[in-house]
C-alpha cells in the first residue's frame, strides 16, 4: 500500500530502493562472469571463427563438455546482458531455443582479446583475483580498528604488503606486471594525441620509474627511436627482461635513486603511495632531471579527481573505485589538483601543467 505524501516512504519508493540494492549486490556476478569469460577465452574463440557461433560450436571451441552446454548458455546470457557479447537468434529454426542462439564479439569484448593492442584482460584478471578481492571483505573490520597497524586491509588479510607478496609469489608478480603493462600502449598514444610529438621533443633520455615490464615504454621506444629509454624497477620485476637498441631495463629502488635523465615518467605510481612516500619519490625524480645542471621534467600519468558536479558520472565512478582500491590494497590514494600541487611544492618543483587524457586519467607535466 502506498502511503500519502506525509513523510512516510511510499511502497513504490521501497521497491525502487530494493531494485537499486539488488543491482549493486549482484554487480559482483557481472564481474565474475567477465572473469570467467576471460579465463575460458570466450572472446579469443569468437574472433577467429569469422561469423556468429552457435552454442555447440562455442562449447567445442572452449572444450566445454556437451553436458555443460546449457550452463554455458546461461553464462552467455549474462555476458550479453552486460554488452560483452552479442546474442541473437539464428536464422535456422531449432526446437531448442538455446541451441538456436548465436554469439559474436562486440566492441567491448574486443578490448579483452588476449594479446591484441588495447587488451585489458590482464588488468581485469588482476583486479578480480581473489588475492586482491579478499582485502575488500575486511574493510569494515579495518575501519573500526583504532590502531594504524595493519596499515591496509591487504596486510590484515594476508599478513604482508602487496609488494612483499609479489616479491615472494611469482604468479602474483607476473599478474601485477602484466596488468600494469596492458594499457601502456594506449596510454602512450593518448599522450601523443593530446600533446603532440613535441611532448618528447629535445629529449635524449627518458626513465620510466616503476615501469614494470615496459608496456608503455616499448611503444614509446618504437615511436621515438631517437630517444634512449630506460625502465627502472625492482630486481625481481626486471629480471630476465630483454631490451632493444634504444630501450634497457635497470634494477633499482626509486626511493633511493633515479638514474639521471632529461625526463622521468611515472605511470600510475604515485597513487600507490602516501603523501610522504610520494614526496620522497618526487625528490629523487627532481634530482634525476636536474643532474649536471639540466632542467628537465617529470611526466605523471595518473588520476586527478575533479569537481563532481562537472565530471562525467562514469569517469568519476571509476576514479572513486580506484581510490577505494588504493586504500584497501596499497595505502595510497587518488588526489585532486590541490593535493597534487601540494606534493609538487613539497618536493621542490615550481610549476606543473595538467592535460586530461581520454578516459579517466591525466598527464601532469612537472617542472623544477
């Protein structure tokens, strides 16, 4: 029964509220269905087929037993609902409706085809890994604890930091580095698209600090062969990695020293760390670009949280989710422009320039 408009919630409003709650409670089903699609290789099976696949064809391509084809069709229905595949009735008549459906790729599913340019499947798999998701279940317990130890829900859950975990677990180490590299090529192209090739004009040497396996710099080294590129990361990250004519990998600790260069890149590094730790990193970067009387620059690719009233809703949602992940996993945070400016000032820089990139990240150029 609907109440009169006297401050009491109407039944229709309760139903709407319930629907909203159901949607958010079940969002994890969508996420895990996406992870399952990546684990099974569904986009990779659909692509080479060349035309929409029937359920039996898809099941065979995925090595799913015929006895489980009906279960696969239910997964495909969820993936179709969320836009990761296209699901249509086949032209041929079939008494079994499920077998009369065909499946094909969508523009969204193209973005999780393994090994393709722009493939984000390593990032999705990393975010949805139980090791990463587990600490999110500890948020409430962690927030109620008056002690600052453990520093993060990740430490509360696993007894060690993410960096300690990756140093000891080759599987997670590989996962995090593949994830960080997955959007590197697209990010580099967006940087050049927004700022032009003059972004690297006059530079002879560039160091990608915390650059992992070189997802961004490998693209840059091909686009700008006149520049000497270097990736600095921890020994267990760069061990065994091979460079090219103008790209090399160097082991080191960004908190202790950054090799001298005309410019330093920091892609999604500073949001992993507290203000104090970020300031220490930036000071090392400043020392690198001002060595031998030089006056270079630091290029930061990271999130800048803006005015909620002016930001696109989807973009703001991603930024806020990243902020929660940084809090839960690594004791870092996303920052607004004022917070970024404070970091730069404390690290000894005098000016900066923010260029929003397509999507939710920005390029921040910082000068001594």
